[in-house]
C-alpha cells in the first residue's frame, strides 16, 4: 500500500464514530448525580466500592440529620468532603472534614467560601469528580481509595491562593492542627450517635492526616469567619458542645428539594479548622492534597495513606479506582445498547457503596458499642453502617450472588458486633446500637447467607446471638434504652403480638405495633429455618410456630393488617387506606402483604388465589402501592404465587420504567443505602428474592435481551430475553439450561452453579 493510500485510510478512519475505537466500560454508563434531587437523598460519592470514606462535592455545611452533603439544586459548592453519609438516607453525616481552596481574599466559613460553578464543567463518575469553581478561581478534581483520598486544585487566575480545612463535628468538638514544619494538617472529629442515644458521643472518632505537594508559606486557624494568623491548633468552635436541634426534615414529602428550599446552606454551628496560604499564585499553579482517614487514630490514618496513596499521582489513583469500579460493575454484563443500560449501571453503582469498610489497613477498628477500645479484624474486612431494615430485602441478597466473599465478611462483622455488645444489633451504624426502624433483620441476612451455602463464619455463634435477641430482654433498662434487644419483645412473647397498649416508648420509631409483629414473625420463621439446618429441632419448631403470629394482626374478617388490643379486640374505626401509628411508614394496605414466610397461608386467609389477585389489583388500582418505601418492594411479585404471573410482569416492568430514570430526579424515594437501586438490578435481571432466608428467586420481567452474571467461581449465568430490551414485557415460558422451568422460582444454586436462563418474551400476556 502506498503512503498516499495509508494517509487516506487514516483520514477516513478518523471520521468513523468514536465508539468503534473507544471501548465503553461499565463505569462510563454511571451517572452519580441521579437521585441528588427530589427524594433520592444520594450524593456523587467518588472513590471505590464499599469505601471507608467517600469523597464528594459539598453544597450543604455540617452534619445535620436528613441533609445530604450535596443537592443538585444548590447553585454553589462549599468545598469537598470526606464523607460518611449513608447514601439515600435520612441519617446525619458523621466524622467528616471538608477541604476548599480559592484565589483572592481568605474565606473560611462554608457560606462565605461557597463558589458558583459552571454546570457544564461538572463531571461526576464513580471514580472521580471535577469542576471549575468560577468565583473561587480554581479548578478542582477529587478521587479516592478505600481509606484515603486525593484532591487537585489548580488556579484559574492570578492572586494569593489559600486552602481551608474544616472540622464538621456535629457537636462542635474535636480539633485540627496545622504543622508548618511537617507541612501537614491532622485532626480528630468525634462521632455522635443517632436514634438510640441520639446526640451522645459514640465512643470513638474519625481521624485524618492531610499532606500537601507544595510548601505553604504561612498558616493559621479559624472559627466561623474569624481567622487567627499563625494559630497552630484549633480545639472546637468555642460554643457549648452538643448537637444543635433543627426542625424535623422530611424526606418523604418534598425530599431533597424540600430540604433545599427550607434550610439554609450553613451548618448548625459556625465551623472551625485551619488554613494555609500560597501567596503570589499564577494561572496553572496547583497543589495536590492527599488525605488519610481512620476510625482509630491519626497514626492509623497515616498508615492507611502511606499504603494506599504513596505518591502525588492523582491520575494513578483515579485509574486504579476506575479499574476497581469497572471490575465491580462488570460482574454483570449488559449487551443491549439502550437508555435503560445507564439506569442499570447507575443502580448497580448505588448498590455498591455500603455497608462501609471500618477496619484499617492493618485490621484495626473501634470495638462495637464501646468507648475507646480497639479490636483487630484478622483474616477479614470489618464493616459497619448496615441499614438493615432496607438492605436485607435486595442489596444483601445481590451481594450473595455477585460478591459472596464480601458478604461473608459482612456476616462476620455482624457476629463480631453481637459478640462485643452482647446482643445482635438490629440496625448497626456509627459503631453503635440504634434500634432504628422495626424488625430484626440482621438475623435474616445471616440466615440467608447460610442457607445459600456461604460459609467462613461461625454459624453456631451466630445462632446463639440470634436466639438471645429473639428470646431475652437486656439485663437492665439502661441497656434497653441504649438500643440493645428487640423493642416490644416482652409484649410479643406474652401475647404473640404487640398490642396497642404497649407504646414502645424507648424507640426512635414509637408504636408501630402491627408492623413490628409482622416483621418479628418473619424473622422468627427464618430463624426456625436456621435452627432446623443446625439440627436444633426443638428450637426450629418453636420459631416456626412464632413465624405464624402474623395471623394475630391480620384480621381474617376484613383481610387487612389491623391494630389489636390486649383483650384481643380489633381497633375501630378502621380504614385500610388510613395512616396509623401502628404501621411503619406505610398503610395497612401495604403491610397486609408482609408475610413473605407464608405466602400460601396469606392467600388462603384472603379467600384463595382469585380473591388474592383481586386484593392485589385493588392495591394497585387504588394507588396504595408506594415504591418509594421498602414495605412495597416485594408486593408486585406476589401475583406469581396466585397463578397470575403476567400481572407480576406487567407491574414490575411498569415500576422499572416509572420509578427509575436518568437525571438528578431519577429516584422515586430515598435510595436507602442502595436498596431501591438493588431492587432495580435484580428485577432487571428477571427475578427477585421475595423471602430472604429462603434461597430462591421469583420470576418477573427481564429488562434486557442479553445479560451475563460473572460468578466468582469463574462460571457465568447467562440470561437471554430476546425482545425485552425492545419493549416486550410478558413471558411466554422460561427455560433453565434448556429445560422448561415449571413454577415461578429459580434456586440460588441454579445461579451460583452457572448456566443459562432463557425467557421467551411476548407483547401480550400468556
């Protein structure tokens, strides 16, 4: 070929679509800004999956309950936060710091230093975030590892540059030290509890060390807008210590937009920290900041930093984070090239943020529910921040498929908490008992792992803890108030249900007697399955019998979950569409269907399959289904059990289309540590685990033509559903490894062993 011909080929090649040459990786389909508007309560968390610390732009100062670090509707960025916010939640952030930079007069407080930015310059991915801060005169980029982060600030105008570090301690305590000789900042951010023990110190702190690539000329400390040039250490903000109460923020009516409209962007305290100066900066001058974090000590933070970010190469850290995200997201391969692919991978990203790594690089972590004591995880990674009422439903089951080794480490972490604190925790977060929400679902996640064949944890030890929590009260009232044990257990054991006369006063969620009874009944049924598997026949019979106590709060005459008095009478008046204190975040219409351990029994109580279908039809027709909250998540799949699978397919697909979209307002409700997103992931694959603890999945309506799960044993589970990506909703028949699937369930082992699941799709119900 002549040189002219070669040149001609190169020119023609350059005109071809870029996607022919550029391999589009799974992380490229993730839009982290999804859910940062309306009710999603997410934030653009940057770094790696399940990190100790996530790195994010900050538009809201402080650690206020129900206020996320970032809202899409806010016009200014206050800096970049090392965050421990439970994504998609109504919890407070905790143990955080914020770093900001600018060119011009020093600005310390969050509101003063907040900078407008060009939305077009904002680029968010799972592994990096960058933006041009127009008013601050800097371009910023951030990325992270499991326990450390790195930030790059570049001047976009000439002038005196500065960098501010803020301690966001919720109680105004802790300290920040700037050391000019070492050219570093260090500090401690005490962690405070929420729910049980709200506002009290949690007995441990978050620690950090920040190092700088360029020498700074001078430094100082600050509180609010007052700077103290030459100051070396700032301890607290000088005000009385403690959490400043704010008006209740609702995330179920108005969501993030409501919070953005009603709350100031300032925190509840003035803020404090340290600053450094870089005088005479020119356009293009830059500084790299690398930050190590730990829940144990500054020394551990330093070790984590030295191990995970040993140099100043942000691009290398970003590349490694991108590789890790592509590996994690790539555990599911979607062949279809349709818009829903972005929704899928964004959902998978959100489902891979929590629970949070808590152990340092050497295994050190704060002892659970303790003060100042340190433990060491040997042979496993220790996790915390388990939003159990949410994630037991889909997010934890998803991990049993995609990352069973990590799921086992999480189970070991739950067992360690129970061993250290005396009771298996119900909703462990910020290394504390919380007694948040209802139910006892940490037990269910442990049972689910065991029943799916996952090992590597002490099942006997786990069972002993679960049995204790299900049968014993704490030794004294102080322990109970501190969050140990099941709420209302004494009434539950006495009556077989929790009557309305028991107000459950020592709980963040008071009352909710019917929901508690239903959820305890389910938990007990699953505990009975584990007891049976471990050969404890007497216990198995006892807990299976307790699994039937749902019948005591579902009124057979009306067919609805209903409040009940100590004398056995039902509450009147009663409207199944009404809102009552005895139901958790929902309606009797929704909680009536929370009997996942005995769906056939519920169908019989409702009058048989035809009547059950009519009941489900009534829920959807009356618009009582609420996908924005977890109690509804399994309901659409219940049609399967009543010989109406086409209605499951119809509603599941409709929910995928209506409740999940691309864009900041793309989530219909709080993502709740990835549960909302995990529902989409599993449902898009074509199945959902209605009863965690029972290792089987119910068939729905797959969203794509061609999907492959890459299993840790090197095998694959291939899902074919030709026409699903193009809009076909209904399933004519299902084949597993070429054999016709009878019924509406597949086993976990069918997936884990690898194979092919084929859906023959139709435009109309079969």
